[in-house]
């Protein structure tokens, strides 16, 4: 058992080092930074537009940078409705308002983007080596299960590193383009929310690992992974629609519980109440990786 865990750790280390040497890690980090910085700036501009409209309504001078009239905006329906849409449950809005608005947006964005970015990057983790037959070199030195779970652990580390570094982009946007934010408070909220988005994304990394074990074509593995990720969102939409139209039932509840998206609301809970939902998402990732491992141990390398 100890030897197997050591092999998993060694394979994970190799996965990370290879990503760094081939510039894939840098590309992933840049992708996260650009996406979060750009989306954060758009959110700040939207907030500025809303505050300017409110200033005209109240007949007061508009502020140069958004954030000064947040309390007034929350007294109305427009911003609160937008937050309800992000969180997915009106009852959770008051709980998340203890965090800066930009941090709330950061988690919402992470729940949308991390699954697709992470799964696209992880999809070629095994399939690329299946194509070149390089995986046979590893298979002679360790077990196939260790290879699969080591690759999963390596991709988890890469996704976590990119997610953590993306905090810097959002933090800079808040510090530069909004009224003075509490630097440490914003950083702590961003860090807490980033861990939640990363845990949610791990379910899709596992899905990508399963797709990667199915084919020796990295391109097809990426298509399958992104398609599978998108398919879960479609199923989630169907389950939510069915629950709202026909009322909650065993079918809709079971479908929601069987999808990572069905646990998203729990990730918005305050304190440590979000941790169980995060562990469920991690369990989804391990289960999907295990399904891919079952295929990998039986295929001809």
C-alpha cells in the first residue's frame, strides 16, 4: 500500500514537471489570469453603470470608481436579483453579502469556467501518451492504477496552482478599479471562494481523465471531455426545469444529486458549511477517474 501511494505521488510529480517543461502549465496559468482579469473588469464596469444610473436617480454626483454606492444598490432589486441569479437561491444571498461583491463574482465565474478549463487541460493527460506509446515505459515500472490516479493528482495540483494564481488578477482589478477595498479581507474571501471552485472543478477533471483513458487521440479526448462537461450542465438544466415545472420528485432529486451541479448551492454556504459539498465534488472526481482506470487496466498499450 505504501509503495502504491509513493508511486502515485511520483507519477503526479512527473505530470506536473512535464507540464512545466512543455509550457502547458504556463499556458493554463495565463488562460486563468486573462479570463479572471477580463471578466472581473467587465463586472466592475457593470457595477459602475448601475451606480451611475442610481446616482442620476438620486440626483447626486456619480463616483469616479464603483463600490461607493454598493449599500444603496443592495436596497434595490436590480443588484440583489443579479446576486440571486449567481448564487441560485435567494435565501443564500444574505449569507454571501458578508464577502466583497468582487469575491462573490469570482466564485460564480470559477464555477462556470474551472470545469471547462480544467477538463480541457486534463483530457490529454493519458491519451497523449497512449498515442505515442510512451505510457508503456511507465507501465513497466508501476501499476496502471497508479498511473491513472497519479495523473489525476498531478492535474489536480496544476488546476489548484492556476486557480490560486488567478486570485492575483481579481485582487488587482479590485484594488485598481474600485474604491478602496480592504486588501486582506478581499484576499481572504477570494482564497476561500477559489478553493470551493477548485473542488467543484475536480469533478470535471475526473471526467476528463475517464475520457482520456478511452482514446489514444488527444483531440478526441478533449472533445469528449468538454462535451461531457457541457452535457452535465444540460442535464442539470433539465432537472432544474422539471423540478420547477412539475414539483420536486424522486427522479429530479436523484438526477440533481447525481450531478456535481446539484451541490453548487452548498458551496455558497457560510463558515465551514460548504465543506461537505466540496468533498462530494471531490468524490465525483475520484469516481469518474476510477471508471477511467477500469478501462485503462484492460486496454492494450
